[in-house]
């Protein structure tokens, strides 16, 4: 009987989809350097996308089909130089976009920009984290029908319900749409960028 129940549980559990790898460790592939003006060099070295320090913004933008619907997005990134945000991850949420900021406003502020016209430093998703230079951090963003949730190295980082909120981007990162990563007067190393669809109804 226990074996039958275990088999039934396995059969009813939704299977996780495979990750769609957007970076192969060897080339930029579908990414291009974002032309912010004053951007630093973008190249692949040592198996990572290296985004050098700009004045002030540098970044990459995905030119292929972006994630849609309900999905998870994962980035492994490190701050190489500088003291401001090393990961400004812009991603689609339905017909809109948000940016998850890691280490902004002097190095520690994290959160989602923008909610109801307020950026990550000034809305309810604001949280503070310290980031070690040269250390890889894994950030995962989950977008579903009701909320956007972010974790950092497997621990909760921030979350917002979608109902009742207006989603928008700061003008500086509009060029990161529909999917991109930027930094501010900082150098970034990106080891992985991938996404996968969530099961229907997730």
C-alpha cells in the first residue's frame, strides 16, 4: 500500500522543466553590449561574461525570445570592482518589466524597481545585503500570475504581489528590455544566466 501511495504521489507531482541556458560559457551568443553611452567593455573571459566598469552604466541585453508567462530566471554573478549595484536584472512581467537591483545606492540596497513609480530604494521591497567582492551570488526570480519573488543563494530576498501595483522601469535601464543585466560604476562577472517555464497554474 505504501508503495502504491508513493507512486501516486510521484505521478501527481508536476515535473520541473529543463533550464534554457542563455550563456554557453564561451561566447556572448544572443547577448549584445547595451549602448547606454559611456559603457565599459563587454567580453567573455575565464568562462564568464565580464562587464567592465562604465560611466556610469554598462550591461548586456538579450536579443532572442525572452521568457514569457510564468517562469523562473536565475543568474550567477559577482561584483569584481566598484561599490554600487553589480546586478540590475531587467525582466518581463506580463506586458510590463521590472528590474531586480543587487547592491545599489552605495553597495547594499536590494529590491525591485519600480513599483508605483518608486524605485528599489524607496518601496516596500527594499532590503539590505552586504556583498563580498569577487564572490559569486546566485539570484533567482520567480514570476507567476500573482507575484514576483526573488531569492539570494536560496534565501528569501524580496517579494511583491502584483495586484494593485503599477510596474515600470527607471529611464536609465529602458535599453535593457526585454531581458538584460546592467551595473553602475562597477565591474561584474556573470557565470550563468538561464530560465525555465513554471508548471501551468504555478
